[in-house]
């Protein structure tokens, strides 16, 4: 069953040990940024008492960008992490805007309430948050620095590849003027990230997955090439950017990154995805469970909306009823005066 697969696949193969080590290494690197929101949330997740205490402000937090995807190749993991940058790799990802608001609140003078949400937990650990942190909200597809700016994103609106266990996006491959796929083209970054099966279906109330929301908006149609030479020969069909495995980078058409790579980003996607290659029956069961949960949430929202309309109608009815009774009382009084 589904539960057994979750437990057995974490230790059943040798590759899993390497994966777990890589994941733990990613978390350890996040923890080095002691005063970041990402480190605080990782620290909170590792606290045994977090299982029993009420940390409701994390209810809609999915995780940190760096921990929500896996990349098979360590070099590609480093390149994609450098492309996004440290600030984005440490961004907090929330399912809903209510989850964003639960992280931070404000006093009447617009100062941050240190006794609320993540700031209250930070103060209790002795590592108060003293800088801005980014939050990505999947519900509204908003990307924000808490208490500052909001950038609107849109989810992927196309199809996914049929029967693909990772539900990769069905993006059109780039084509040269002769109609052929460019030599050295390895794929799109958004499809080269492996996602945990629990995040492949209906992450948002509108039914989109983590790949269709978070990773599509982070990478869009970023192309991956084997070499810088291959990438440069494909300039005519690079529409939003490209990376080569030997370090070449095109940020957007006409915008090239030259010079030496810094290579100093230490927060990277974990490498290795063997752990998440599960039986087809598991994927189908997981999909059905997610769709059922999504339909349940949609039904609950519909019920709440209908209940609100019913309550409004009841209030309106009672008001009209009182007005009618008052009208009848006034009419009776007037009739008594006119007809003695």
C-alpha cells in the first residue's frame, strides 16, 4: 500500500543512502544561514516538540525551494541553483495567501509584530529575523518579499506528458531553421527536476502541481545544453534562456553571462532521485488520493460559500419580516384612528 512504499523505498536501495546524505547536506547548508527564515523552518521541523506544539503558522508551508526538488546530476544541480541565486533557493513556499499572512503580522504603527508567527518562534530560539525573506505563494501565484513587493506569476497552462510518472510538462522542443532539434539539447530545466510524488498532483485548490506552479515560474522554458558551443549554435531557438553543462549561461535572448563562475553557492538541490521512482500502481493511487483530497477541499469551499449566502438570505428575510410586522402594526394603528 501507499504507506508501505513511503517507508520501504527510503532504505531499499544503495542509491538511497547517497540521496539521503545529499538531502541532509542541503539542510545543513541552509542551517548555516542562522538568521534566515529558511533555517528557522528547518530547525523547527527537526524539533521533536514541534510534533505536539501548536505551530499553526506553518500549516500551509510546503517547504524551502532548495528542498522541494531533486536533480540527478550534481553539476546540473549546482548550475540550476546558481541560476536561481541564493535568495530564491532560500525562499519559503506557501500553498495559500492565508499561509503567507500567518507567517508575519503588523502592529498599528505598521511595525512587525515580534510576538506573531515566524518572528515569535525566531525570538524564542535566540536568532531573531533581522532581514527580509522571500515567500512564494502558489495559490495566487505571487512571489513576494514579506512586507514589501509582490510579483504576479501564472501557472503552466498546457498539457503534461501522457503516462509520465513525473508528470513532466509537454513543452515543444526547440527547432533550428532546418526543422531539427539542436545538437546537444538535453531538455528543459523545469522537467529535469525530480519532484516527490506527494507534490505531483493538485497542490493548489485550482488543481495545479508543484511543477506547473513553482518550478515553471522559476525556470519557465529554460533550456539545458551539453556544451557552450552547442548552446551558441542554437541561439535562434532559445526563447527564454539557456544553460550548458560546462558553465555557459544565457539569461534571456541577448543577455549573456560571461567571465569566471563564482561557484560559491552552497545551498543546492539534493542530487539523486532513485528514492522517488515508484511502481506505476503507487503513482495511480497517489493521484487518486490527491484528486479526492482536492475535490473534498473544493466541496468544502462550495459548502462554505453556500452557507454564507444562506446566512445572508436569512438576515435579509428577518429584516424584511420585521419591517412587514412594523408596517402591519402601523397600519392597524392608523385604521383604528380613522375608523373609531
